């Protein structure tokens, strides 16, 4: 399969691959082996599946009714693998799936449906110039809101021509990124000297965080040197229309930010963090994903996830930096003095041990203390901390209550406002300076200028 061949069918869900030879197997000794033929399709919800006709099988457990293989999904030796060849001669592979077996599976022919997270095809790329250049292409149908900097003309079937600012071209250090917003999807191409796997994670976070969406790459082509890989992935069609909230502004009526350089620099900062501090990037990326998914759920799940995500960023990123920067010499001297005084008191060994342990805890930097430090440094505001404490206490100490539509709306607005704190922590980690939308309960978002405060250097 190549770009342009079958891509339109992927977008519409009409994609079909006829496979003349199919193998389902386990790599362990005496593992399951099944072979036959089948067809790969996409169902109405966006999941890739294979309709598999098994003609021969070995080591398939006897099952009177439907049983699921592998029986122990946590054991890597039991993992199932798929290898299939299409009528065009292309070979696709997949793994980590389940299959339902029955009494016919041990005595084929048997009919099975196999649901797959993705299928991939690896091959040797044709020679290209320059030889050190790599290539990455992917597309998705989710919301896209990156500032455009290039206009393109579109000619209709009637001969009419129109122009649209629908493309963003970013010239990076040694490579070029092109993002084109089409009517029903967005395509991204990257060419030059770069690492496809590294840049892929950075682009997904940049696009998702900026657009308040969760990009699902239905098709992806990667070429690194002579190695070429095409990946077709299952997606959730209902997720295409889901959005969370983003502080990023694509268009600002201000001459200072009219060229959108602040927005494009945000991507450069993401890439820099990925390369220089991958643990911090992983923390930011994973916490953002959790918060995004929680905003597609109930208020109670949103509250718990957001409050814990903020605490996670503090524990992973900010508290270690604060410990290095903060001068605790006075506090340590006070702790030492108090401990000496406690030892002179008439207490049991158990009482003395408990008090001394409590005193030692004074030098620990809790999430609340870290927020106080960030308030002093003007990274966040006291109202940000107050909102976080409210929703944190509510999630940590839930009570039975009667909800109504008005309460749910006010609660959601309060949680949305607490997103300001989460966004500020994320953006400051990524050294962002520029305009953002600050969410306010019961009001329209307010455009404010955010300045990066060096806390983590």
C-alpha cells in the first residue's frame, strides 16, 4: 500500500484488504498455530478487524463454547501474532490481540473475527536524495487549530478558483514540517534529517494541546534510511467530535503576536524538552492525556483526575527543582533545636519516636508548599491554589449529595477554571511565553499574556 492507494477508503471506512494467506500464532513452544485466508475491514465505530477463515490449526485448546485466547494476557509468551499477505503481495503484521475459539477451532474449517489495534507493513524504501533525509506522513480527522502561514488555491470542478489559508509550514533545524487542513481531515508531512519516532510524540502533543483534541493517526508512513513502515490504526469515530479545553490562541488581534511565532516556538520548546529531559516530557504528556479523557466523562471523574494530575506535575517536575533552589538552612536549624528539646522531655520511647518523626516531616515539600513557592515566584496566583485545594478536598473526601443541573454546571465551571493552574504548570515547564485564554467561572475566557518564569533551570 502506498499514499493515494486506499487512503480515501480509510477516511470513509470503506477500506478492504483481501488476504490470500493468513497466519495466527504464538511464538512459545507448542503455541497455537492457525492458518487460512481472510479479509481486513473497518467497522462502523472505526475498529480494524479481520474476518478470518481458518483452514488448518495446531495446538488449539479444545473448547466447547467460546473461550478467549490468550488465556493469560499478562504473559508475553502467550501473546498472539498475525501475519498476512494480500492479493497485491503486501505483507501486514499485528500482535497483542485476542481471538475467540470454539469446538470448530480444533477441527477446521472455522470462522473467526479478530479485532486489531493496528496493522503495519515493513519494506525497503527506494533510493532517494539526499540519502540522510527521513520522511514522516500521518493524517487524522480530529479538530485542528494551528495558526496557518501559507495560502493555497483550490480549483473547483466548474473551473472556479478560491484561496484558503489552510497550511502551516515550519522550517526547523534540518527538516521541514507541513500541516495542511483539509475539509474533513488534516495531513502532516515532515522531510529532512530527524528521528520519526521522537518527532511523532512531540507533534501529537503540540497538535492535541493546542487544538483541545486527541489526534488519532488513522494512517502513518515512516521512512528512516532504507526502512519504510506503513501503519493503519483503529480509531474511535465518536472521539473525532470530542474536545477538551486549550489555553492556546491561534489568532491574536495584537501586533506583538500577529506573526504567531510564539505559537511555533511552543513546538520547538516541546521538542527541546523531549530531547533534554524526556522524563519531564513524559510526565507532562501523560498527565495531559489523563485530563483530556476525564473531560469526556462525569464531573466527579474530572475533579479527581485534574486534582491528581496537578499534584503529579508538582511531584515529578517542580518539587525536585524547588528542593534544589530553596534555602532550608534556617528550617533545618530549627528542626535540630526542636529535636534536642524533645529528647529532654519525659516521654516513652514510642511517643518520642512519633514526635521526632513528625518534626522531621517539616522539611518535606508538599504540593501545597510547592504551590506557595510558585505563587511567590509569580508563576501562579493564590486563586489558582484556592481552587485546586477546593476540588482536591472534594475528591479526597467525597460526600453523598443531591445533584441538579445548576449545581453540575457550576461545578464544571469551577473545574474548568482550575484548568488554568494545570495549563500554567504545563506551559511554564515548556518555557512558553505568549498570549493564552484564561478560563473564568461563569465568564468568557480572557486573553492574558503569560511570561515564562525560570523555575526549572
